[in-house]
């Protein structure tokens, strides 16, 4: 493992503070790092945990994100990059017991999802035995997990015990983290055992020119929040999810172009079943129609497409759950098999995500596209999408308000089709990585 933190002074400060905390050389036990994207927070915390596992023989350290797919997409690759092919580390890739072990010290680093929707009381963690925890992107996690962490750190007994620690990384948020950490920090009242070091992308020498250019395409409020580290609550008074939608800017009457690809983005609620018909060329997204069929099914929806958009080159995306077998589909098939058969498309024409995008991340992407990309939405044929863009509201955590499915403003079916399209085909618009 070859790591140099001296090119980012804040990383070096945080690393040294955490090591001293583990050795009992300072009073800090709950250490927070971040406050913007690409400040180097994941890299330094991964480095700290690798040092802990190597330093403390037979120790156990646990890393949490919202779910395992998030760990697989972000945190685990960070560790792989740092250790490369070092013979002193080995992986256990069993998802039910996923860990990285130092072959000399036998210290282990475990990777776990919070999965609070499946385990609201977090009962699976009540017997957790660990020396320390890293809560990655803590704004995505519950305060309950933090409280459980307080009680479980230091519960794994070894010789030469480190002090129990919690490391946490986050971006500016309006969740419980703001009240617990940032507000006391802002007024100089954050006291030991708490410690917070703010880190911005401007502190990171490895941020590229291309990344800065990509971030310039974010909606203004996201540039302030994620790049400048501004914790202001930027939500408008109506808490609109698509706050960057502007009827005067985005609504027109785009016409179909027969020699261009026709993108079909599906949402599979029992009723109504929905599909947005989109073309994308000349750096313009054109929503030609939002089909929303009440009391219907996937077969009727495909028939509608064949009648109204015949002999087109189709590209298919949409709700990831459509890959699951459904009783709503004949012969126990899934939705995308039916679409492929009915529309006569090949597997290469289906671009279906393995999981649906996180709503919080998707909101950043969709609003930045609406703010800084050319989008044309048909005023009559796509009126369902226009309605959702004007009426769907966000929760405090950045999700979509869907507590009352009888309320049309909370169904969000048409909005879902549009954000699935953006996630599949324009996910690199902001160049976050």
C-alpha cells in the first residue's frame, strides 16, 4: 500500500487526527470529514481504516452505506485502488459477510448496507462487535444507525485495544447531520468528542480540469451546495422535485424525425402503466409523448407504440423492477421480455439499469439537465410529464413524496419515465467521478 496524503493538507490533518484518536492521544471519538464532493473524504477514510486494520492485530472495523450496491459502486473500488494487488490483503466477496483482511495482522474491514427499508429497527446490528465504524455519506443514513454505532464501537475485545471511533463523511444536507454537526461547528460550539474538518474540491489537487467543467453544468443551487460547501436550504417554498423546470423554456411542440432513434422509457405501476417517447439528437432531448394508459397492461401499451410509432429504431430503458417476474404479465414473464417480443427488438436495444437510481442523486442530475441542457416537451402529447414536473414534491431527504397514491401529484409515473431516461443516457452529464 503506497499512499501519499501530503498533496492534500486537509487529508493529512484528518488522517493524523484519527490515528491519534485511536491511540488515545486526543479527546476525539466521532470524527467527521467532508462538506462537498471530491474533497478526498472517501480516500482518506479508506486509508485510515487500512492503517487501523494493519496496526491493531485481530481488530474488526465496519463500513456502512445505505445499501450494498452503493458500496460496490463507490467505496469498495476505492479500497481496491489503494491496495492494488498487494499480497498482504485478501478479499472475502461473500455479500453476506463481505470483508477485506490484512494477512499479517488478521485485522478485518467489513462492508455492510444499512438497508433500513428492510430492517427499520436495525435489529441486525444489535449484536455488532466492532472496534470502530465508518459511516460513508452519512446524510444517506439514519440517526438511529449513528446511535447504534455509539453503543457498539469498542465491543470487539482484543489485546492492545484502540479507542472506539466513528468516522463519518457527508455532503451538505438538510437532514439530522446539519443539526448535530454542522450548526454547532458553524458557531464554534462543536466540542470533543466531536470533530469536523471541512473539505472542498478546491482542497484536492487531483480534481481535473474536465471535472471542474462538468460541475459547471450543475444547477446553480447544486454548485453552491456540492462544490462550494454551502449548507443553505435552497428548497423553494413548494418543495418542487423538478425545481429547474420552466414551462416557458421547456414546453413546445417537437415533431418526430423518422430517421432518428426513438427512445422508450417505461414505468410499470399496476395502474396506470406509462411510457415516455423521446428523441435525442443535435444535443436536444425531445419528449414527443408521454403515454399513460389507465386500466391497461404492457401488451396494450406496446400495441399503442406499434400503431403510432411504426418501423422506428427503438431503444428501451425504464424501471429496473420490470426485469422481475410479475403476475401482471402473461405466462409468468417479465415486462422487458414482453417488450422485446412485442416490439421486435434485440437485447442490444435494451439498456436497463441493475437497480433504479437513488432519488437524491437523480434529482441533481435531472434538475441540472433541465437547467443547462436543451429539453423540449410536447405541450399536449406529454401533458402528463408537464404536470409531474410542475407538481411533484420532494421529501426533506430528497426523495419523491408518494404517501398518497390517490393524489395525482404524488403518483409521479411520468416523472419516473423521464428520470429513468436521464439516468440511462445522460448519467455522465455532470462528470461527477
